[in-house]
C-alpha cells in the first residue's frame, strides 16, 4: 500500500514515518510540504493512501482535495480537533490528532485493512482523462459541504445548464461539469445516457415501464422517474437484451 505524507511540518512528517515503520504493509513513497506539491505528487505517483495535514500555508488540506478528480484514501493528521466533523463529512478514513498516538495509528491502519485497498489500485487509477469505473471514488463539493463518493453509489446525473446535479443517498449537490463531459468519463457498462438531461446508473433501476411515443420510463431506487428517449430506448434494449 503506497502512501504519501502531506504536511508542512518536517518534524511531524519524520515522526509519522517513524511510527509507520511498524507497519511494513504501508510504504511511504514520498512527502509533500504543501497542497500544490501534494497534488502534483498524487497525480504523478498515484498513491493508495495519503496522510494529510489540514492547516498548511496557502491552501488547506480540504482545498487540496477539492482540486483532485480522483482521490486516494485519506487519513487526516492535524493539531486541531475542530475539523473532525468536516473530515468525516468527506468520508475520510480517519482523523488523527497530533502528536499521533501509536494506538490511534494502529486503529487507522486496521481501518485500511477493513477497506480492502488493493495494491493494484495505483495501476488502474490512470490520468485525469481516464475512464471512471463504478469502484472509483470521487470528490464532490457544493458550497461548504463536500463528500467522497463511490461512483457505484451515484444513481443519477441531471443536467442543470453548465452544471450537473449528482444524486446519491439523500444528497443532490451541483458540480461544475456538463453532462457531455461526464458521459465521456463514465463507464457505459454502468452509466447510461437516458435522454438529453439525464445519465442513470443501470444498477440503480428498480422498475422499467413502457412510456409515451415508444420510449421507456425508469424508476430509480431513490424514487426518481426518468424518461428514456425513443432513440435511446433502442440502444437501452440492445444493451439490456430486452
């Protein structure tokens, strides 16, 4: 499991590396002293995991995550406990207060094992223009709220001008991405362009009904009802062998 430590304090990085020597399964492959350096090293080295400080000169750790299209697992390391709630809102794996206690680090490593991070993940992440699969995790931010979301948990994308509304669980944040741009990145085996305004997760369909003018009506697990255009209905039936 390849890891990068991103922290502006040299002593904090050194101490964490020392503690991680007890966990040979975690290989620290690099360090970064600020958010911009961290982004560069994440995009070039594709770690499975980052240990991320929050308060750094320039950009915060949260700012850094906002700029990543694909995110590795994140364990926050910080001297401040007031960010804990926000950290877990973005589905961070753990939140370690400095100075880091060996027992808390052991708990965090155990969470890594529970999450079953595969060593081959670095080979499949690819570049920012690569195809996103349902197992990929993406960072979504809307105003002050932010999340790490597995694509398999997203049931619907809806076009709203130059934005797209993302439906997962009870959440419907807006992201600055067009539906056409999203369609180019999404795996067509999982995500289907139902019409001009919607892309649906095929695994989130609960009911299919005939609809007006030769189309179909899809009901998703969240209760949304999405019309499949007549043209896309032909493609849908071919894909689903109906």
